[in-house]
């Protein structure tokens, strides 16, 4: 079946599912497969559950006119997404980076949706399956689209750009994340820089954090650049370091004087500034930018401040790498109060650098005074250290309950697979 014919079916049945457990009547079901699953095996179940059509890439053991056999169901999904994307002449803003991309995506979406009909990535559907599904969720009334792109190896962002066709790009930063897949920090820059490469080749626009020299270097050759940062930029703002929640004093590029967020940590400053920069670029009124950013409430274990049993808990357990761990530790270290506790889970996908990076964090922790430090799982357990060492988040949760803390500030952070949010359950 030609992609144009499949697109007609999609227009008649514009809801696409890849999981039969969530399937509803008239959905299009794409039978995707991976190392641990094969959607082709659920083709009949999908039709019995009300799917309008099933797109699969293996022969079925039954016949049904609603079966569409293709060479590769995933490739077909991505081609369908590209065809749908080509029907739009609106800004498609792509966001990638080592840290902060989901928070940035959320903030940019909040600002733009205050003025425009804006579609964006749901949750963290930012991979080779989630991105085409996000594109296909964009309806005809769209005026803006904000697409988050995650990656753990080179050429990944490049492939996403082939069907996202971004007109604008944001790289939040390049840090020590997914070092195993990227092959070191230079590999991270090259991989994330694939977004700049696409923008450069297609005469698009980027929003650039002026504080990061490496991003300035990576952006060479791009003619349309809007900058933000703490100095020497189109949009300038600085954090008020005396506040518990991030407050931003705006110094240039907007009539907004102050933005009081619900985000914890000065490390969120660039995320707020780029949202301001995007809003100003697309002529969102200042009062709407300010209101959108001040009303945004973080969720999904990202920079959340939870008050419980007389304690303040910073839950930032969605992900972790050496760069984000460092700024989170330094942030709580300079917060007011003497009673501070770290509950840190191990970092994954560090490759040959893992032990070295975990040791570096232990050395950093030793520079400050803590009431308690608990290191949970991963390569933390392989390094001799003076702190409490536990195997998993369940043990850490039990340990925390036994402490009966009061008037204590607690940081809970770790890689996604460590499930550190379970410490609070």
C-alpha cells in the first residue's frame, strides 16, 4: 500500500496505537516489534478489540481485509508521520539536550499555548516510536508544534529530523549523559549537534544559550540565531539565589521584571530563559509569558518540591547523569538550613567511565556537610565510601521511614531504572 493510501485511512481513523491494552474502537494498530515484544502476535486481538486496521510486517495466520502487510511496520509509521508533517506550514520546534529537555519542552509549550493552538510531546515519548506518534497526534488546527528528541547514540537525532522536519531548534546543553552510547562527551556534542546540522542545511532558526561556549562553536554557520543567557544575549535573566523556588530577574529583551516559578534549583534558569526567548520570538505578550511560567507546576518527578512530615523533599528522580547530579548536589548544598540529606541512586549508561564518574560524585559529596548520605545501587555499591550504601530504592524507602526526620531538606535523585521515586511510597 502506498503511503498516500495509508494516509487516507489515517485521516478516517486518526488515532494510532501500538499497545492493544490501550486500544479503542476504530484505532489504527501498528504491530511494532523489538527485542522483548512482537506486536504482530497481537494482530487478531487488535481487530477483535475494535481496531479499524492493523499494519504489520509478518504474515498473519488468518485472513482479514483489515490487515495491511508492509516490509517494516516501524518504518511505515515514520513515513506516515513524515507525510503528515508535510501537510503543515507551521513552526515545528525540536528540542534535544543532555539535561532539561523535558522541562524545557513543557515550559515552551506552556508559553506558546497561551497564545497559539500548540501540540507537543506527551510525557517522554521522545524516541523513534514516540516522535512519529507525537507528529501524528498534531491536528489540522495546529498553529505550533513542540517536539522533544531524546537520544543515546549518534545518528539518532539525524534520523528524527528526517520526518520531524524542524523549522526551529533548541539544544539545552551537552553533558555527561549516555556516554556509553555516544562514546564520550565529544560524541555527545556530535550527536546532539545533528539538530543544528539539520537547521543549518535548511535555513532554520535556533535558540542558543549564550553562556555555553561549546554551543556557540557548534552553531557556526547558522545564520538565524536568537540568544538567551545571563549576559551578552538577546534575552538576559539571572536567578535570585536567595529564594527557595527559582525566581528569575529579567534584565533584557522583555518588559517582564521578575518570574516566580514552582521549579527547584538554579539549574532550571536556562529552561525558563529559553521559554521567554521563544515566546518573545513568536510575539507572545509579556503578561502571558509571565503567567504561563509562573503557573507551571512540575510533575513526573522532575524538580518537584514536596513538603511532608515537616520536611522538604526535592524529588528529581526522573533521570540522572554526572552533569545533572552535580548541579543538583550543589544546589541543595547552598540552600538554607543545616539538616540536609542525600538519597542518590546509581547512574546508568556510563560505559567505561562509570566508576570514575561515580567516584567523582562521591568526592564532590565529601566537600559539604550532610546530616546523612545514602547511595543506592549501581556502581555506587562498587566504590568504597563512608556513606550508607543500600541495594535498591525499596531498601532506601524503608531506611527513610525509620529516620523520623523533621525540619530536614532531602534530595532524592537517580537514573530512571533505579526508580528512586519509590523511596517516597
